[in-house]
């Protein structure tokens, strides 16, 4: 061929073969992966196999397997079988693992058997980010997103689905019974063959009915009145109006660099009831006494907001509109003003609504206020259709009023929340290709999510400060830990790569 750049012959033999080091640039992300994992004390974190047995076949060191997984999740390679293939053809992985090529079963077992330790590694990187000053010290945004589980919708049973399935089975049995009656009118030889076939189908359907009724009994014993056959911990959830069988993943993201400081895998249908636990995890991860948290209206729950306030966590959450009075042209609750010194409300007509009674509802103490002059009030048609307008107040209503006051003073917080917490989910689901989990059960799904979060945070930090700076920071940070606590350090940091730590 002429006038083209020509490659070397495949049969050409090199007297001095190139080394793997020549294929990996100094600013290659795999160098940051190696620096971070080599700096960890894997035995302290609970990885199995750090101290090998004296007898038997030698095993792979946990650092090799962990590097393999972190590299895979950084490059959208999550399957153990695909990782096995990559170890034999990917030059970066050859450099990272020293040309080791574990089989897929060994790779999969490492993730299965070291879930708790892998989750600790994810938290350790958040600690490093905090020491580097990459985390906001005052604010996090919390949100949740639905991720599909390794469970088909047909393998998730709910009362309506079971009832429909039983109806279909019984209808099929009736049709086969009708055909069986008609077969008796045919010739003996044909009748014998078809009767046998139809009888087998009917028995099979009856066995399926019995199995379905047993599953129905198991389903009705669960609190959610549903059961998943492939992944028992997965639940039927709604995501953007579409039903999926999966998990509700919660994240707390800081707004400065969009790093995920805390995450949790749940199967809760709604985000209500998850605000306090996520805020507490974020507070612990950032090591601050007072924290500001912003979330959408799906997290609004009085008891959760009270628990946050008692833990020095300031919450900014919009209050959901649960009343139709405004849409019906009636006065809204906001039109009634509370007078603290008199412990009463003032209605739009200027009438006093004193406290009349106390009641318990959903574990909360509520006070009820109303006036005796409602029937003669000229504004009653615009106020209520009942005998009188009653206003309820929670005993800790001042906590909810403080939340609304913060939102009124800083309406831009909702824009900050959207710009902060939506970005990581979009990256995880689209760019990193993690729109569904490959593993099953809470323990393994949580491990898989921790690997996703670790890869996301690692990629973000490399983009923010650069790979060389990250490697230097890792070595400086863990060198300090080694000096103070005596942790194992494999590669002492070079003098030329010193990084100041906060």
C-alpha cells in the first residue's frame, strides 16, 4: 500500500520488547487508583485474605482484586465475566494488576465476600476529600432515585397481579375442561391421545394454581403486601410515572464540587421518613456539629424535621400542598395568623380562634382551634362549608414555621438543590451505565452502589485537582496517618510530591 501509514508486521519479533510502564502515561487515572488502594490498610478494613494461609494454593491479594473492581467501575465494566476478559487484553489493567488474570468466579466472589470492607473504602475516600478541603462545611442536598433491580416485573407479585394470574389460570382450566368434554365424541384412538394430553395440561395448571396460592399467602404476610421472587429485597416502585422493580437509592451531595458524601440503598416506596437518617450520615461524614440540609417536598415529614432540629441540622424543605381549599376558592391555612402570647389564631375576618381541645394523631400531639362566631360571619362562604372552621397546630409547630421562614428568605435554595443533587444521579445512570444493579439482596446491592459512588467521587476529584495532585495528596494524607497511628504504608511519598493538608 502506498501513501498510507503502515503498521508493523504481526510476525515481527522485537529483540527488546516494550515494558508495560511505557504504555501508561504519568497522568493516567490508573496511577491514582493504584496510589489510593496501595495506601489503604486492607486488613484493618476487614478484607479477607490479607494474611494468606501457610498451606494450599496461593490466592490473589485483596489489593489486586480491589484495583480490578475500581478500574472496572471507572470504565463502565461491572460484570465479572467482562472484567475477566479485560485482564487479558486491556493494557491498563495489565499494568494495574501485574498481568494477573483471575477468573470470573474469583472476581465475583471477592465482591460478594468483602462487601462491608468495600463500603469502608468508599467512606475512606470521602474522608480524604474532606481533608483536601473539597467538601462544603455547611450544606448538603439530599435526594433519592429509583434503580432497577435484577428482578423482572413478572417475578414481582402484588395482590392485584396474583388475583389476575389466578383468574387467568382458572379460565385456562375451564377451556381445557370444555375441550376435554368435546373429545369424548371423537374416535377412540384420537380420543385416547387427546384426553391424555389435555389431562396433563389440566394437572399442570392446577399445580400452578396451588403454587400461586402458596406465594399469595407468603405475599400477604409481608408488610408491603408484595414479594419478589428473584431478588427478595427488591420492591415495586414508581419512577417518573413508570413502575419498576428496584431500589430507592438515597444520596447526600455537597454543592461545591458535587461530591457524594453519604449514600444508602433502601426499598422504601417514598422518600418520607428518610430525611433524618441521611442528614445524620452526612453530618458524620463531614464531621460538623451544625449542618444545613436542603431537599424537595417529598421529604417533608414533621417528625423527621423535628429530629433534625434536635441534632443541630437546619432543614430547608418545601411544604406539600395537602389541602384543596385554595383551589376551591376558600381561605388557606396560611390566611390564619397565630398569636403566640395568647395561644390563639386570628381569622381573615378578625375573629379570635382560641384553643379548644387536644388530640393524638399518628404519634403527634395536636391542638385544635375554632371560633363560636363562624355561623354568623359574613366571610363564612369563603372560609368553610362546615359549621365552623377548625385549625390544627402541632405542639412543635414552631420548628415547621422556622423551616418555612428559611425557605421564604432563601428561595434560591431550591435551585441549588436541583443543580447539586440531580447531577450525580444523571452521571451514575447515563455516563457510567449503572441504571440497574447486577447483584441481589441488600448487602450485595449496597456494595455495588458503594463501588459506583467511589468511582464517581474518584473521577470528580481527578477532574477537579488533577491526577498528579491527587496522587500526592493520597501519599501525604496516608503518610500522616502512618506517623500518627502506625498504619502500614507501602509506598512512602516522594519529597517532590508534598501536598498541604487542612
